[in-house]
């Protein structure tokens, strides 16, 4: 089987569900599926290799080095279920790595384990890692961006960018929900480039989104300081005191994180009685 270097788009989503059948309720076992996916990915990695001549993935036929000997693994726990994300770095990149709250400029190809290419994009596209599948939001953090080269006609390209492969269990992708071109419970393979990184400030409040990860778990989507149902990274008034976060920058240095008027150790933008 062959994985050509084409390149595409992805939206995030994983949903676990209970399926009712007459009077019986069949509950999807995500933990069991995680084990099934890992077995499938390990078998794939042991029986395929990366061909340096065409940048494709081929079935081992003559003692080629298996992908399993080249990949790294990241252990990820989601909803109390253990997953393994495998990734292969063809090139690291030279600038900065994104956090899971940042945006990435990428090209990519997505493929099923049977070699079916379900999507591909060869033009540069920005993606917010807060809005993609978990396999992407974790996977891209292992790479760095490249150097931009601007031509006289203002067209541009990148050199020395990050490049590699992500091997993603279904629980960090679309789970047991059918997509148009992706069957339920499908592990996915992505060939990616990471050309550029944008440190995101989603709500333009003067605080980088990753710095609004109050609990420090790397996921900004579950931090809601004022419990108003809007996560801090999207909330222009994080402490719900009717003063915009950006306006709580009392010393005017452009950083509301270092302003603590009442000296209680809580910056004004998180302190409703500052």
C-alpha cells in the first residue's frame, strides 16, 4: 500500500453514544475500542515502511525498516481512557512549536489504514488547534514551523518547516460517529507539514490563549474562571465584573496579567473585587 504526499481539511469531533435497540441499551465501550485501535495501529506500523524515494508508505516486502522502529509515542488520557498517539518526525522545523491553543499553517493528507485517501490539501491553510480533532491538537505540538521566504512578486513559501506523520486512534479523531468519507471507529493517518505558528489570542483581550489555561492541563476549553459558560480564552471579561479584561491593564504596558491593584496575588482581570 502506498501513501502519496498529497495534502487537506479537518474539523474536530469525538462523540460517545448509547444506541437504543428495542428495550435493550447497547453502550459503546470506548476503552475497549482504544485497545482495538492500538492493536490495528501497531500492526500497521510493524508491516509498513516510509519510502524515502517517493515519500510514500508501502507494505514491507523485502526487509525494509518498519515504521514501528521510527515512530515516537505520546500517551494521552481523555475521559479517563488511555490512548497512544504515534508520530514520526521527518523534519523538526526550526522556529517555534505550537501549543494546543495556537493556530498552525499547514498542508496535509488524511488516509485510512486501508490506504484510502479521504481528504487532501496542498495549499497553505490556517487551523486553530482548539477546533480540530485531538490527534491534531496534540500531534502538531511535536513539530516546529519554518522560515518564510517572500519573493519579489510578494508570493511566498517556507523552508526548513516541520514535516511528519501522525497515526491517530479513533478516540482522538471522530470516535464511533460516521463521517461522509470516514467510517466509525477508524484510526487515521495524516501526513502533515507545519509551516508557521500563530500564538493565538482568540478574544483579543491582551492575554495569549494558552496563558488562559488556568488549570495547566494544556486544554484551554475547560477553563471558565467566572463560570459564565464561556471559557476564558473566548471571554473578554474573565471575572465578570463588567470591566473588559483588556481595560484591566492598569499600568498600560499591554499585559493585563501583571496588574494586581489590591495586592492579593490575583491579577485584576481574574479578580472581581480588585
